[in-house]
C-alpha cells in the first residue's frame, strides 16, 4: 500500500469525478494527466479511496501536484473574446447589471418602514457599494437557463425578484453575523451593531429577512418558496456548526466544509436553482444550476478564508486574521495543522491564549496552507465550470464560466 501511494504521489494528475459530491464535500475535478498517472489514480479510487480518512484524501490530492493548477492557467474565455455562441463577450458584471438596474432602490422600496431609525439601520448596507456578487450570478443564471430552455432572452420579473431576495437574505445574515462576532467594521465602515447597538441590530436583520419573505411570498410559486426557505435554515445550522469544533482532524475538515456550504454556498446554490425552476421545467437544468451555485459558493468562501491571511485590512474592508480572533479554524489553518501538529491544541482552545493568534498566523504563512486551500478552491471552480458548460452556449453561460476565474483571482 505504501509503495502504491508513493508511485501515485510522484506523478499523479487527478481526473474529474463522474459526479459532484453532496453539499460539504469537494467537487474535486481537474485535467487528465499522463496515462500512467491516470492509471495510478484510478487504482487509488477503486481500491483505496474509501479507506483513506477524508482529510488525508483531500491532503493527498492537493499535495500530490501542487503546481499543476496555477491561477494564471485557470482561464476559460474563448479566443478573441468571443463566446461559444459567437457573440461578443462582455464583462460578467456589466452583463449581469443589465437586468439589475435600480437593484438597491428596489430593495429599499421593499423595506417599507415608518420609523426613521429602523429605516436607516435596515438600509445601511444597501448603499450600492457592495459587490452584488450574488444578484449578478442569479441574473446571469436566469438568462442562461431561459436561453437553454427556449432561447428566450427575457428575464422574468419573478426571476429578478429572486436576485433582490438573495441580496436581502445575504445582508440580513451579515447584520446578524456581526452581532454574533462583535465585529466593528464591514465594507470599510462601522457595522450596524457598533453604531446602533446589538439589540437594535438583531431587529434590523430580522426586519430585512421579513421583507425578503414577503417578496418571496408574492412570487407565489410554492416550489421556489420551499427552495429559498431552505437557505434560512442552512444559515442558522451553519452558524451553529461554526460555534462548535471537532477534535478528530478528519471530522474537523468535513465539519469546516459543511459549515462553508450552509453559511455561504447554500444561498447561491438555491437562488440559482430557484431562477432555473421559474424559467425551465427540466429537473436536469435545476440540478445544473444548483451544482454550479454550490461549487462556486464554496470556492468563493475558500478564497475568502485565504484572503484573511494574505490581504490587508484596507483591501478587505474589515480586519484581517478576523477568523483566528474569533477562534475559527478555516482551510489554511487546517492544512497548516498537518505540517505543524502543535496547532491542534490551539484549535481546540479556539486560539484563546495570549499569543495564539499571532503564532497560528505565522504557522499558516510558513506552511503551504494558503496554497492548498487555493488549490481546493480551484477544484470547486473546475466542477462549477463542468456543470454550467452543459447548458446551451450563450453570453450569460460564458459569463458564469468567467466568474469562476474572478472568484479565484480576486483580492478583496
């Protein structure tokens, strides 16, 4: 067994899995390697993969060929800036905003509040300065699914409403998260809880959620209502997962990925699925939309966890090393722990002793934890691209492919 692992690790380039795993497990997909390497990997999958502890499997896959997927090589646009459909390629954000003009004004209209203070609190983050990453994906997915189904280039009003609802749910979760984390800054300015206090901030988050629920009910589609209600349940369960920790390192990594899905990827996955349900009756398309959103959402959070170690506060709009200060062991920490086992004790006490945060940060930067986490994010993006490529070619489909690269190369 040991000799087999050694031969595999020396030359492996891991090939795509036939199907993306369920939420919380990686959509590990890559480019085919040499014939011998592929045979070796096939042996591992067929004979030994089920016997390898989960974290170690991820570790072996990411450490075997650390240089195979450099970010500069992860590029999916077609030559001459043309889409597969032959139309001129447009920047994904510009393309998405075509259907989102007046997004924040429309959200503020949903927040029909008579009390001036509550109104100011609820509208605080809807100032147009956010990335609007989730509404952009939802709008692009709506068009991509509509074109795939019947070549319709019209976005339904209900599909656009899903984009608004996604941003409202996301923002409400930020307001609540900042209360739980006692955060002082968000998007380069003071948080709601620091300005108005924790109690009022909780109520403001609740009000945004209630407004989103009313907008969702107006759509009148019970399937879509059920899909997006799942998001709110996942957000709560994800927050509970974040409050806990696992002593066993294999369970710890699976715990981290499940938390990442529930807190970040579920909203993107289910919003994408919701607009596909509204635009196309084919369950296969619904699954494609869901899988794209799931994989791109997990990759987004993995890169966010990397930026917590590699970016400065000015770029991020919030303090860096914030996760360590909150006692959270994210991907870079969990990978670094494999090289520096003394971090296990710090993880279990949630970096609570003086000097723990600084020492853990140094361990991460001295290890390959950042590179391993980035590599894992690339695998999720590859799976997202594999899924969305099943749709009929369109500018919107190619924009969703391009977004996977933007996720990997962003610096804030």
